[in-house]
């Protein structure tokens, strides 16, 4: 949950610059011939990996055909280090969730963090998560690449149990872990910029711009279904009653005219509630979560 240092991350991208992997100049006449500078062997290995990555991408391109460039670019995401998600996510987060948009009562963030804690604990993977509560009346939440998750205060008002809030958070956590945002960005960027990102030459400005422009759009049907299914599994793993997912979708379905794009995605809320019920519940007694009743934003 700690904030990341963007300076360190930009340094790590610089080190992936292919020009940094070139062998040193030949020694001057009379200069002692010694072992190559430290890290040279590592750089050669890295260059081989990068060339391998490019070859793999080219194979994918031939295999997929030009018409599938967007899809291939999305597949390239699997070759990108998690630091790409974090760098783009942090820059987007700073634009979309500035301090003046957040709830000023610390109880709101403390509540979301308390509900998220068992989910984050149950999650096994390399992502870390940062949460915020935005002062906004819509029933909404969204995730940015790299583990940044924002909840609108309107969602805390609408939800009737901690399990419903946990269901939304579990869903958003899996948009992060499955890198759904980065896949959409890669698809928009096109193949060659995505290859640049694989090689560490991240065009942060254009990727962040796309991330901000995409943030108001719905994910694909497959991405929503995947986040629902994995979110349900994470709730069960965290010993949280997953029935909250179904009851929250019931609530969304009942008020769908007012539901914003980020949550009113296909499949429809009623269909998602049915699927959530079909996935079943917990065998034992669930963990008790605090309710959002009375959690103030300001
Ligand atoms: Zn979603």
C-alpha cells in the first residue's frame, strides 16, 4: 500500500534501453586490457532476452495477421514487467484521484481498507494495492493498472453490507491482477508502441493519456466475467460470504438507469447476480465484516 517512487521506476526503464547493452569501445592503444566492466555479461543476457521478446512478438504478428494487431498488442502485455502497470497506474491515479476529490473524513478510507485487508491477505501474487474513496454520489468503483482502486462514496451509501463492498473490491482487484486496463491500453497503442513498452521504452505520456480516456469506458464482456469469477473465488478464499456479490448486483439491476458506465457493463447486472448465485457460497462460518452504515465522507 505504500506509495511508489516514480523516480526509481523511470530509472529501471532507462536501464532497459537497448543502447545500454552495447559492448564497450575497444581499448585505446596501450591501455591495459582487463575484464569487461561489471554487468556486461548481465547486459548481454538482457539483450538476448529483449531480442527473444521481439522475435516472439514478430512470430505472434505473423501468426495473428495484420487484422489482429490490436489483439496481438494486448497479448504483448504478458511480456511486460509489472513495473509498467505501476508507472502508468500511478501517473493516471494522480490525475484522476487528486487529493481535492477524496473524502476528507479519514473514516471512509479506513473503512475501505478494513474491508479490503482480508482480500489483499488472501491474494497471492506480485501486485500491491492502494485504495482511495472519492467524494462522488454515483454507485461506482474503478481500478487502474498497478493496483490503484478508487471507490465512490455513493457506493458506500448504496451498499447494505460489508460483504457487498468486499464483492466490489474483489472484482476490482482482479481487473488489476489480470491486467485488463493495460491490455486495453496496449490495444489502443498499437503493436509497435507495445513492443517499445516490452523493451522498457515506455511512452508514459501517451499510455497515461489513453489510460485516462479509457477509464470511463466499460471493460469487455469477457474481462467483466473474468473479474466476477475470480473475485468470487477471492471472497471465498478470504472467508467472506460471496452472497454479497449477488445482492449488490440485484441492487444495481434495480437502479440500472442511474448506474454509470463503469459498473453498468455487459453482461447485465441481473445476469451477473444469477451467475454469482450459481457459483455457490462458503462451507463454514464466514468472517464478520463491518457495515458501511454511517461511514461519512466529510
Ligand atoms: Zn468491472
